């Protein structure tokens, strides 16, 4: 039976992810805007040394032309340690991931591995502080961002203001941008905010475009397709010419909503391409001493909801599987994997705690999860009596960390570079196809 505390938290999570309440909030914001005779305003938060901010900046001019909105830019610093507990790993991974993303979009992106020096970052911020309040700031932002990442001289990029005054103005803009971002509940750069909701980078721009279109804010004769469409696996027909089966290594956690979004898709990818799927379970970040603050948790919750809706997955009746629930679930997953029931158990557990309101810390809740995956009471009892899962989780974690990642869902094909996030399943599919393709002679 679910505890009173869990029941209350489940009710709160349902409210926070309620489509009806989301729509009510949108209507309230729109009414307030019309009554005050204010234009629809989208706020964009730019971090100059963030590769995703650079890629987003390249699309801002087209975005402005496509929608009847006022686009307001803000400079922001990098996220703090509570939001990004592994800043160096984040920087390194972002450089590689953003470069591959840019290549897939046909963008001539710079080498993000050449991280700008502190003096270059300050010069770019000072230059931007002088142009962001000009009427046509978007193309200038893209130009300055490109110059920064390519190591070009930025001394003449502003309006010729005294360097000291420009630096002070940039500092003030960074402080005000950070305060506004925090006030509205986010922590990253490359983010858009529109009337109560956040959208991160090019990966979520399509959600913002959909909302603006539904609100009647698209310009006349504008294209219906989003600037950057949502991407996912396409399950291409492919002839299996190699007898070897590629291996998908899936680094997963039982407390990650994004792992829930990825799990079934990864299983289907493995089935479609004849790959082996190896589940590499790890403890959640909070059980490894890495903080996840409330703004980050709330954004992830709401972002998962809209992605779940796009994928046709239920989400919202959540019983947080922290501590005992995760430990019990991992013990059961450790038993299920050699029995060939690992993927089924993983999907059953994640749906149970994120969509069905099952309390995995309770005997009844975990048994229901187990039985849906083809396991019984005696197997559950045996799993809970075996602590071997702890050593295995530690091995998986060390492997994941050695590959430059610290969070889940993450995955790789064979010994190819690891990928992070359910937004990169299309990259995993590319790697699978490459692994199955005959070598070029």
C-alpha cells in the first residue's frame, strides 16, 4: 500500500504535469497579455561559451521572421554547481555533441573543442552588451558568437564604447540575466522562456514553435515546418551483411524520467537492427552525492511530460523511487537480466513509478512490477536477498565515467563514443547502421 507521503507527492506530480492546468496557465498568460496590450514576448538566454547557445543563435533571425513576437535577449553565465555538478565533463561532452548536431543540420560550425579563453569570453560579452539592445541584434549575435568560437579578434565588434564601460555593462547584463533566469526557474543557456514555460535549445525549439503556432502568432505565409524538427529513430530497412551483432550498452537509472522515455525505443532499436542490448544500471545522481536542485527537477518533470505526449507515453502519476525503491528495483533488475527479462523489467519498473503510481518501496508495488515482466514472488525474494547488484552498479558507473559521462540515459554501440540523452537516439541509430555496414575498401 502506498504511504500517505507518497500519495501526496503523486497528487502533486499529477498537478504539475496536468495538460489541463498547463492549458489554463497558457490561457491566463494570454489574457493578461491582451488586457495589458503588450506584444507576445519570447525571452532568449544566451551563454557565450556554450556550444548550444551558438547553434541556437544561428536560428534566431529566422525565428524572429517566422513569428509575430518580440524576442528579447539576455546574457547569462554558466550554470552553477547545483545544476551542473560536473562542469568539465559537461563542457567536453557538449563540444563533441554540438559539433555532431551541427553537422547533421548542415551548419558550418567551428571547433567547439577549442574552448574560448577567459579574455575572449569577456570580449564577446562586452561586444554583445553593446549590440543586444539594437533593433537588428540577432544577426550581430550570431556574428559575434561565430567570431568568438573561431578565435577571431573581437575588439571592434561593439559600437566603439569605452572597453571599461562595455565590460561594466556586460557584467550588469549577466547579473540581471542570471537573476531573471533563476526567478523564472531555469539554469542553462540556449534557453527560451515564453509565458510560463521553458524550452532548451534546438532540441526543444519545435515545442515552442508549436505553441506559438497554436496561439496564432505565426507570421502570414510562414512555413508550417519547424525550423528544427523533432528527431528520433526512423528504423530504416537494412540488409544485415555482417554475421556479428553490434552491442548497445545502455547506461540507465531507475529514477531518471528520461531513461523512461528512452527504454522502449532502445529495445525496439536493438530488435530492429539485430543488436544485443546490455543494460548497465547505475545509482541515481542524488544517491551518488550529486545534487539535483528544485528548478532542475521541475523543468525535467515538465519537459518529460511534453516529450512523453509526443511519444504517446503515459506520464505523471509519480512515486519517486529514491533510496529503498531504487535499491530494491536494481536488485530485481540484476536478477532479471541473465534470465532474459531485463528490458521487460526495466520498462515495467519505469512505467510503474512514473506513470502508474506504483510504490516500488512496497512489497505489493514491486511485486506488481515484477509480475508484469514475467517474474514471480520467489524470484523477487531471491533478488532482494542478493546484494551482488551493488558491485555491478559500481562497475557500470566507473565505465560510464571513464567515457566522459556522469548522467543517464547514456548509450553507445560497441566501442564507439558514448551518447547522452534520449534526444540522441537518432545518433545511436546512425552508429548502429555504421556498425552493420560493410567496411569501405
